[in-house]
């Protein structure tokens, strides 16, 4: 029997979903491909090079014959902390250019929806590597995702959907995208889900998630030093900000997200979702 091949990004927020395959009950049962960019996992799935992949949810609108694994996700009820727009202090209403970290197409589409649908205008978009200093050297704002965004936005000063932080000689203002989405819609948001193009999967991805969630303390201890966060800050992020199950408000948020993506022609056509 062929060993199943799965792919995921190596961001800290995916760690509870893949812990079982690295260290737990599923160790050795799959071939796990890890990459920093969620978009790379979507690429592997589209090319049929993996049996399942943890990919940005927008991939469901682009990959043929794709099926979503029910109730396992990387999402946020209100605030995510690791997907944000960053400025040098400017309000988003004054932004004319945005550098986009293209590692996750879901976050790029969400950014465009926020500007078009909720702020009522569209800045100039510029694709960029995830280096905040270089991004803001050429644009008024930058979309940053994953651990680089988490490291920049934590711990933020309190207040609204934005927070200020000084690093080195620079002042950064971060706008949490999940919090902006919740402000305008009242809904949660799903950033990524396991997807497959197979008719069935032998891997129990929900059980793997549950095993990972039972080891959050260990995961937080592992990632905190890399991101220069305290263990408690890391643990709060993984347990309070990130939701690994698709709650009702998050499912409604995903439906609205796809609807608005189609309205603003950010996807070719609104595809119905198939679950496995």
C-alpha cells in the first residue's frame, strides 16, 4: 500500500494540525511535505502531487474536483494576530499603495475585499517578498502573514482593530485582518482547510488535530523562542486566537467571503463546496 503524501506550511499556527504526523500517533504513517508558503501546498494539490494539503480556502474556488475536510481548519472567531496590514502609522483610508505578501492567496483576496467592499476604494497592488522594511519602503501599507506578522503584532498595544509597535527606529501600525472582517461583518473567518482531490482519505485529520491540541504547551515552548515571544503569549495565540474547528460563525464568514470574492471578480466563478 502506498504511503499517503500530505502537505502543509510550517507556520506555527499549523503546528497543532501536523504535530501527530511529526511526533505522535501518526508518525511514519504519511509522507509530510512542509513549506513556509501555504500557496506552495495549494500548488502541490492542484498538480495532484499530494493526497491532501492544508491550503488557503480560496483554493476551493480554483482547484478542480477539490473536496474540503469537514470541521478542521485554521481560522479565527474575531482576531487572528498573524494576518495583518501594516503601515508606518497611517490610517487605511489614506493608503494609496499596498505591497502584498503572496504566500497566501486567501489573505490577498481578503485584503482586496476589505478595500473594495468596506473602505470603498482600491489602492495600487504590488507583489512583494515578506520583508516588512522593504515592503513599506515602496508602499504605504503591507500585507504580512504567518509568523512574520505574529512576531510584529505581538504583544500589541491595546485598542480597536489596530495596534502600534515600535521596532528599532521604526513605528509600525498593524491592522488585524480577521478583526477588520469581524468589524464589518460580525462573522469569523476561515483562512485554511485540509483539502483533497481523492474520493476518500485513510487519514483521520480530525483525530490528528485533537492530538496536536493536547500538546499545545509543548508546541508553544518550541515556537516561542523563534518568534521572540514568551511561552504564555504563544500559548494564548494558539489557544485563543486560532480556532481549529469550523464554528457556525466561521462557516457563515467563509460563505460571505466567497460571495464577495465572486462579486468583485476575484475568482472566475463561485464554485459550490464539496466536503469529505
